[in-house]
């Protein structure tokens, strides 16, 4: 048995089994309330109930990220667990796109198999929740897949169909996140420019640019009558750049060890091939494979600075670097034999022990590590939020759950019709919109991260609305300055203390436990405030 070779069909079956195992693993766990996951929920919920980005609420980015979660909300309901189901789908599509790219480049099936395994360990296993800095790269890979099909495989009308599909997904990547999507566009253009030089024909690149411009017009032109410029922080003064040269130097020179290692080996392979004659430069598959992998590695240098959440978000480069190096190793052994395949698999799995070792520990402990560490500190107890459908698979502190219950019992919540109550929810508990039955307010920004998604003009605008008592209920979260200064605008918080009635506060769903949610209702005419929020972040 060990001396027999595995067939390509058997490899494909193994790949699919491994892919399904990694993709569906998140469904097995209950999770803590992940920092920033409230953005995923609210964007998907707003779209699922018919609110449209830019028309009904402002965003500092395109809305491509929320399309898949919104569809899953429509199918399975507006629950956080539906987001995990959406991520299962996104992860599987990402594997198919990665595999399709390698297949189009004529990579050996055994190399594809091990590269998919590395992709699952290094990238898929990190992504339990949908997040724009992940989904943007998935769209980018789909765009690359169609472009490579157009250049290397397709004939006749299929060439132009694949060009159009490649342009759509490359644009939709930009429509999801500007930085990664923009870098993906540059990589695509680099490949198309090389192809135009080889073919002495610019029709493909012109068709791509035309299709890209067409899709951009379809998505952008209908929005120009709304506040579309908000996406680019247009009209805000002063505009402060969040990018600093030293941050890039710290990342590239002070870290990025594997990126630089893969880049070194790929460049050595390219030099070795180039020195053997000019034929290498006319071999499209060889050159495009190298260009694609080098481009993705350079992308991995940049995005830890431009898209730092979640940490080490650039791990997609491992699989591409591994695939190129493994595809170019001059091995005399036949890795398609079961014995060699098993040995190689053991060491690839050993390379990524940290991934499944953490999951094994999690299954044994039955609680996420962050929950265990918080409970061991002795401040708060945690349990699953089973009484709230949208959060039933999440661990929350009992103090947080008690705070939500107290909100639900407020007179203004119980006695105001659901379609009439005006709630300003500046907190991470965005799914209270579903639990309480109110509709998220329109004609305002969707989320409230100061200097990222709202700016000085919007802070003053919200403060004025508070002074004019325009909200029936305000839920405000004050994030510890140890994490980030003015995540939610403290100027609004101060206005609430001055003009609204403070009701109570409770622990925010963040880790560490140093952030709190403050609840306010309208102050009755002539009434004196009972107390102020006494927030340490003022």
C-alpha cells in the first residue's frame, strides 16, 4: 500500500475532506463576544431589513463585506451564529479560489494538495468570524482566478467572460476595503501588463480596465446624490493620515521574517531560471506564478500597517509562498506515493501544531481561553447568553447580561411603540436592535469609531442632537483609553451627562474588563439629574 501512488481523484477527495473539516470547525464552538464583531452584525442586519449603505447610513468604506452576511441573515435569521455560518461559506469559497489559481497555473496535484493544507492551517483556521480584512482577500483571489483563466486557459468568448468576471471581483475587493483591494488591483494590472507585452496585444488589459470602470460606475454613480464622499473622509478638516512611514519600517524591518524568507527563495528560483535563457520570460505560467506570489508577499508587508485588525491578518501569504517553493523543489522522490505523502503530511501538520493544539485545549476546557482568564481573575462570571436569540451561542459576563435585562425593563422601552422609539446605540451591543425590536436610525454613520468612521463634524452633530433631546434612549459605551482613546466620542458622553438622565452602567462586552456601557433616558422637564455616570474616561 505504501509503495502505491495516490491518484489525482484520491487527492481531490482528501483535499475536500480536509477543507470541509476546517470550514465547519467553527460551528462546533461557543465563542466569546469578539471585539468589533458588532460591525459585522449591524451592517448585515441593516442590509437584511432593507436599509442601503450611503442612502440610509454612512460608511468609511464600500459595502461589499456585508453582502454575504446579509444573505445569511435573510436565510438563517439575524443571529451572531449566522455570521459564523456565513464564514463557513466564505472559507470554503476561499479554498476553492486558491486551489483554482494553482490548478490554472498547472501546479502539480500533490503540491496543490499540500498547499491547500497549508492554506487551511495558516489562513482558514484563523477566521471563525467574517471580517472585511479577510473577505476582501477572498474577493481578490476570485478575481485573480478568473483573470488567470482568461490569460492561460480560456478561448474565444470565454476569454472575455473571464476578463469581465475578473474585473468584477477585483473591483468588489476594492468595494470591500480600499487598501487591500487597491493592492489587488495593482497585482492584477501587473499580470495583465506582462501578458500584453508577451502577446504584443493590449486588448485584454483594455477590456479589463473597461469592465472595471463599468462596474465602478454601476456601484458608485447611483450613490453620488448621497454623501458618498464620506467614504474618503472628504470635506473633513483637518484630515489626519493614519499611515506613518515608521510603522511600515517597523513592520518590514522589525518583523515579517517569513515574508522575507519566502521572497528570498522565490527570487533565487527566478534568477536561477532566468540565467538559463530568455525562454523563461516567455513562459506565461512560470512568470505569472512568480509575479503573483511576489505581489502577494509585498501585499503582506503593507497590510499589517493599513489593516491591523485582526492581528497578523496577512497570513494568507504562507500558502502562496509555500506553493511556489514546493512547486520548484527538485525532488527525486515521488510524493504521490502514500508513504512519502504521509511523511510529508506529518511534518506539514507539525509545522502548524499551534492551531489545532489551541482548539484541542479549547474543547477540553469547554470555554474560550479569554473567558477562563477573566473568570480566574475573579471579577466576573461568564455564561452563554441563551435568553437572547441573537447572542445565544456567545459567552457574556453575567453583569453584561444583567445590564441588558435592565435595559429591556426600562419604562421607555416597555411603553414606547417599537416603531416609534428612537434609540442611539453607541455601543458594541448592536443586536439589541433585534432583541428590543427597534429600527436602527438612518441618516447617520453606521458606527462610531472616532477618526475612523466619524469625525469632528459628526461628533458635534450628535452632541447637538443630545442637547436637543432627540433620542428616547441612549446606550453609550466608554472604551478604556488603555485600548484606544476616544473609540466612542467622549464629547457625546459628556453631553449626555449634562442633558440626559443617567440610569445605570454595566460591563461592556470587551476584554480586558475595563470598558463599560452607560444607559441614559430623556430627563423630564424640571427634573434634576439623579447622578452622573462618573466615567473614568471623561
